[in-house]
C-alpha cells in the first residue's frame, strides 16, 4: 500500500490572477481534487471522528453535523463536551477546521430562550437560520406570509408586463415565475 501513502506527496500548485501566474508552492496536505480516490481517502481519514461522541454525528462529503436533543443542562453539557472532543480530534489528526463557518440551529417551542453559547476551538458558534423562516417556536406563519407576499409581487409584475399577451403566454409565465414561489 505504498502507493496510497505516496498519492498525496510531491504535488505543487500555483495561482493565476488576471494574466499573472504565481510561483509554484509545495502542497503539504490534502488530496488532488477531481480524482476518484480523493473522497474515498478523505472518508477513511475521518472515519473515526465519531468515536467518544455521545451526540449524533453525521458526515457528508467535507461537512459534519452534530446534534443532540437538549432536555436539561446535562444534555447541553454533553453537547459542549462533544464539540470539545471534535476540536481535540482535529488537532490530533492535523485537520484544519474553520470554526467561523460553523453554525448552531435550535428548534424549540419555548417562549423564553436562553442564548446559545456553543463554541468550537474557542470560537463562539453563531446561531443561524436554515433557509426558511421558521420561528423558534416552530411556527411557519412568517414563512407563509413572506411567500404569499413574494408571489403576489411576481403575479402583479407578470400581469403588468403581459397585459396584452395571449393566455398561453400568461399561463407559462405564471407556471415559471409565480407558482414556484408558492410551492
């Protein structure tokens, strides 16, 4: 298996900005992009990341999701410890993790919410949305209202532009511009 050990060795890279090409620099980590073996080697490399974790951990390509149902302070402490373990694993395995790209998401029906204070490698993980408007009490009302308002705007724009268009064109415009917003 010498070929696997030597696969990432001896590579160089350079950068082109405009018409200028930088000097070659030796690549000291990672695997070449675009090769079929790269993702397989990465998965083998991170395959033990879940060991010693009490929370659920999911891996997808180069992303990692850790989640845990928080019922009490002990659950919160376990999640904190698992984040610490993840940071320790990264240091031990010389894996660079960018904590500023990490996000915390909370789902709760609680009216009063304590602030989320999770951190990874001494960096506070900010709370983030998930691409839809879902209030922290799990209500969809704000998202539905936003979608309806956006669809009305698209419909009025379409009607204004296609005032004199035929019904087939209007139908196609509705199916392309308005309906996807509602769906």
